[in-house]
């Protein structure tokens, strides 16, 4: 039997990876052989995952907690599974789905059943990702209809902005002078002046 490796992924820095790490330790994987990314699963351009792939050799075993920890993109999950099992000739064990254990039933029927289950679960993982994104977009749209504003709040204009703006429009002062008089960065002055000009047009 080859070396045991574990792959852990959480989507953001704030998410907790403990549940996945505990699962890896329980099956006997050494801490030095557990690779972790704190990154979205939309693709496989992840530093730790890439280092893990380079390190694994034929007959090694890769453990993941669930199929969506490997990735969220249906086609890319299938492609990575093919690369790992067919090209690199390693085994994969999905802890939350015992049927996805390539060490078992290596005959044609066993491989066929595993491939079907993998494709179904990969499709479900990607579909859920799309549903989450859709719900987020619908939630944002609903919040905007209620008047909720997103992003940093816009700073109020300084009291003298109108007078300074008129002088700048009349070419009595430069943009740099206008920004200094308003105690604003030059780019901010131009941006707010542009908006005011649009409103007056």
C-alpha cells in the first residue's frame, strides 16, 4: 500500500476546517501529509492541491471528506478524478460516500458503478453551487428593492464643495487646487464633480 494523503478545502479564510482535519487524523493520515486550501472550489488552480498532485505517486491513497471538497465544477471534478485514478494510478476515498472508494471492486462493474455515482454527485455539487449563487443574487436584488445599499457608504461632500466646484468649472482654479480646498484626494474630487455635472445636465 502507498502513502496516505488527505486533502482539505474550505471556501473562505473564515470557515472552519476542523471537521475535515479530524476525519483525516481518524483514518491515520500524518499531519505532514494533509494538504489544505482556503479557496473557492470553482477550479483547481489551488496552491496546496497542486503541490499534493506533484507529490503523490502510483498506489498512494487520497482521502477527501466529501466530493464537493475536491471541487464544485462538474466537468473539472470528472477530469481530475480521471487524472488521479487513470494517469497517476492513485486510489481515492471519499469519506462521506463509502461507495466512492476506488480500492474496492476494481473489476469492470465496480469501476462502472463508481463512475456513475461520481458523475451524479459531481452534478449535484455543481448544481448546488449554482443554486447558492442564484439565491445570493435574488437576495441582493430583493434587498436593493427595500433600499438596502451595498458597499462602503458615500462620504458627505464638504460644505465648500459647491463653491469650489463652480470656481473649477469656471477655470479659476485647477483640479489639484480644488481637491486641496475640499481636503479630498484628486481622484475623489474628479469623481464627485463628474457626478454633479451629470446631475446638472
